C-alpha cells in the first residue's frame, strides 16, 4: 500500500497550554482528517507527545480520532519525561518544541512533511491544492496565517461549521510584510494614523506604518497593491523616496492594473512628488505599484527596501484623461542612507542571493520534501525558548538552495486564538516577554541573533547547519501508537 503524500508533524503535551488546548487540537485533527478524505489526500498526522504530565491522560485517550483512518492516519509518538529531563532548561521549558518536531519529522513517512502546530485549520482551497500533488522538491512552502476568534463551534457541529467560523471571525493576518488587523473581513485593513486619504487602502506588499522624526511612511520592497475609490475629477499624488536597496540610483516605478498589465511608468530620483492620472472611466478598483530595484542587502536592517512612500492623497486633476499616466512633479535630494540603520552592506556586491523571506509565524506552516528536511537536519535543536528558530531554519534552507514559494490567499491557514501571553499576539506581546523573562531562559533575539545569522548566511551564501547527524533523537526508541 503506498505511503502518505504528506506528513503533518505537531508537538504537544496535555497541559492545557494556552487554554482550551484539547478543544483547539480537536479542531485541528477533525478539520485535517475530514478535508483530506474529501480531497483524496493520502496523509498522516504525527503527534509528538513530549514529556507527558502524570496528572493528565495521554493525548491519544483525550482526543477523538476518526473511527476509520480513511485518507489520514494519526500516529502518536511519545518522548518520556526522562529524555526531556536530560536536556538543559527542562524545568523552565516543559516542551522543547523544535526538538520534538524534529523527532516527528525524522519518523515521518510522507513524501513531503509539513511542520505545524496543534491549533491550526487549513482552508479548503489549500487542502485541494495539496491534493493536486504539485509540490516540488527543492522548494519550501509558506502561507499567511490568519488568527480567528477562539469561540469555535462545538465539534458536534461539524467541520463545515468550523470552516465558516474561520472565514467569518478573522482577527489579524500574519503576512510576509508584517502583522495586520482584519476588520469587516478585509485583510490588511488600514492602520490608525495611516498615510493615505479616505478611499485609498493598502494590500499585499506594503509594510506596516512606521514613523521617524514625526513623519509617517510605508515601505515596499518590490510591489504593493493599492485599493481605491476615486472621488470624481481627481488624480492621486504620492510622496515617494528611493530606498537604500537601490544604491542611490534612479528607481523605475510602474503601475499595473488589476489584470497585471503595466499601464504607466516613471523614473523616481531622491524624494519626489509623483502624480497618477486615471482614465475618466475608472472610478474604483485596484492597481499594483512596482519598484524595480537592485535588491541591495542592508544591515542591521534585514529587509530589502526599494521605495518609501510618505503619503497617498487625492487632488483635483488639472485635465481629463483617457489613459493611465504617471508623472514626476517635483524632485529634491533624498535621505543619505549610509548614515542610517538602513545602510547598504559594503560587501553587497558579493551577496547575490540576499532575500527577505516570509518568516512571520513560520512555525505554523513550513512544508518541504522529506529529503530536504533531512538534508537540512531539521530545526536547530537549541534547548531555549523556541521563538525565531523557525525563521532561522527558513533562511538556512534558502541558502542551501531550497527556494521559497509563498502560497497566496485563499490558500491560507487559520490559527485559533489562545490566551494572551501563551504565544505572540500584538495585545499579549508584553505579557509574553514578561513571562519568558521570569523563566530566565535563553531566547533567540530577532534584532541581534537572527539578523546576525541572516547576515552571515548572506555573506557566505551558505546555510547554517546546527545539528549533527543524530538530530531528531535518532537512535532513540520512542513508543508509538496509531489511532
């Protein structure tokens, strides 16, 4: 009998971490099992039960599994308290999540392995895509994560009710460019104190609002989508500045319509005011602003920053137009980036493979061929608080020649909200930091540690491999049950 196409690996222990843990995990199991059956997706869920507490039943007993495995098998692999106790920080950290996932990845049977978490639900469109079996070796796949309200329906209501809840109760989206609120079902809704007039909204590609010296702005790396409802007789004026990733050279800027066709273009220098004219017949819609920059890496900034936009405003059009037109109205010297924290790297010419990857919430969805996981020797097995270890893996994979592909909405996953401070949320960020600080355990800091490793891998264009060949508890016999 052929093995599974995909193995989904998660790590857990029955300690009610985050509140209603079993309810969230049941939603994950039910939704994957039912949808994989509907799609005809041969798969398995590998649950690594790490350091199970004596005070609670094992997860296999606490959770309801499908009566008939069908397209999806569920395997429970147990890592004993004794194995856990032999690792550093075992008292402060009861679950070494990345080491646990590595144990599951090593013992997986699928052609492809998805490292995920116990409280996520995958969209029907994503499940159908996976069932088409178009995944490629040498690629790692990422998706956006959409947080949803925690008042999920009772399991008896069925998976369709759960999916409807997820579609209609989204709170925020974790995208490559940052984390954005969702309001009235609109992803990446405008932020408080945004840089645009009413009737102008920001979509994929725009970084969140930032502020310096009292001025607000947004960055784009290569392109950003703009939604608009245009007041009659107006043009759109943009105050824009060439970013440091273009090395001080003029920046080609294009406007593409909803079909992706380039309809207007201009060259931007320094800081300037640019005016976009619309055809008289175009009153609303979406366009994409494209910045064709050189991709020069920066440090300590890890992003690629081609165009900084300080404002998008409506102004009365001086003449009517039958076509799109982009014109530079005023130009002045731009920022001296060499004197900022966004300075180009001196050895940038020797960093041809520098990329800014989608590592936001990457621990919830990182999908590779099983052979590629083994080539990378899994996640770095640091016995520390596990934040940013997943992002470190993505950059290592990229510099090992495993290329990132981001699957776009509606191919997404939904993450069920949990108690503040149990994981990262904007509202619970301070509570999480306070909790981790009280534990006195090491943490991989994004601004220093992760950016430093990114810089090293960019310089060498080589991956940082942290584990020996015995990664994932190789050679350790772990009890396993299948349900």
